């Protein structure tokens, strides 16, 4: 049976969210889809959860054919989960959000309204963040500040990870083969007409966040390596600075030895210079290694994710 209205895909990434998925589904169903003149399609991507999330999703899919489920063979990360959902959705547009209920699904009508005004990408920008520590907020602000100053993209100042994409954007994303990248930064880099709405990011309804500091740091490194050449330029600048400093120091020592007869001395200063220069060299090698590793990993051609199970797909 053909749907009465065009289909809007809601792509949800879930990892150990057994307590949140049923409530999220109920809140999505409660939206006035008839007033939106859209038919919903719910694409849940289970990032290899270790709790009862797979059983909960299977139960939802059994009673509602609009619920479609992908389960990864291992934990690949939320950005890979969103990528998989976008590659399997069928709607004229797609909304992506996490299953933790921090992004209220009641905001979807506002996203749709901006989309119908002509925007191809509509960001839900965080005006406030409930239940977040000061350290988390400061680190988030620092990340977005550096991305806006040093990368080829300009994300919203307060950040956004809840958005709507037109099918034109989804089609272009499907062509992008990159594995180690930030999906959101890639969307910003692609361009298209982009708009924003503001909302308050809620505290988690239940469970514990799996968005750990190490995952955040990996995302930051992936973002800078994928969308900025500034780290390489800084490495070159450090090399020039230390080379110039070395020549200048050598000149000072030579002048003092010739003009003043001052002997060359300073075991402590020599060790300090040696340790500092060696440390900077290792940092530069690490920066080069990050770029080389990602180039090597892309060249191997391994899949970005592996789907273990599909339901209603």
C-alpha cells in the first residue's frame, strides 16, 4: 500500500538504551504526523548493545512495520550508526537523533517547517544543556571554537548533533567513502542551504552515557585531521622556529667565545634544550602519524561497518 503522504525517516542511533527506546518510540508516535503531512519511518541502528536493547527493538519492529532495525556486528560508534541509518532510509528527508532522549523528538515539526522553507540541512542548535557538568560544557565550547577557527567548516558556536537532512544531502553522503571522519563536520563541509533552530538539550532520561572522554577525543582528532591542515602547518612552523632558535643560540655562543673569551658551558641548559626539541619532534611525528594512519586505513578498503542483523529491511 502506497503511503498517503511523503515519508520522513527518523534515524536513531542506540547503544545500551533499553530504558529509553520504548519511551522515544512512544513520543515519536505521539507527534501529529497527519498535520505534518508526512508518513514516519523509524530506522533504529543498534550499535551492538549489550543490554536488552536488541530485544526491545525486535518487539517494536514485530508490531509496527514502520520500525526498521539494523544491528552492528560490534560497536562501531554513533557516527557510523547514523551513516548506516542514512544509507538504508527511504524518506524524502531524514532526521537523525540519539536514543537517549536528550534531543526531544517534539522538536521535529520545527525542523520540518524550516526544511519546507527551502533549507536542505536544518540544525537543532543547543541553546542550553541540562545535566551537563561545567567541564563538559567548557570542553565542548573549546572544540567548536577551534573547529570554527582552524577547520574548513563552521559548526554552530554551541554545537549541534540533532538535525534534518533533505534527500539530496543524504544521496551525497552515501557517495562519501570516508571512515575516520565526523559525520556532522562532513555535512557542514558539503554546503547546501542550511538553517538553524534552537532547543534545550535535556538530561538523560535513564542509563549512563557511553559518550566517554576517549570517544570525544577521537572525534576531535578525526575532525581536525579530516577538515584541517593547520596541525601540519603548526608542525612546519615549530620546525622553522626551533631551527632559527638553534642558529641564533649558536651565533650567540660563537660571539661570546670570540669576543669575550667566554667558555662554552651549561650542561643543564643543554639538557633542557635537548628534551624540549626531542619532545616537539615526537609531537610532530605523532601529528604526521595521525594523517598517515588514516590514509593507510582508507587504502585498505575495509567496510565502515558490518551489519549483523536486519529487521523489516
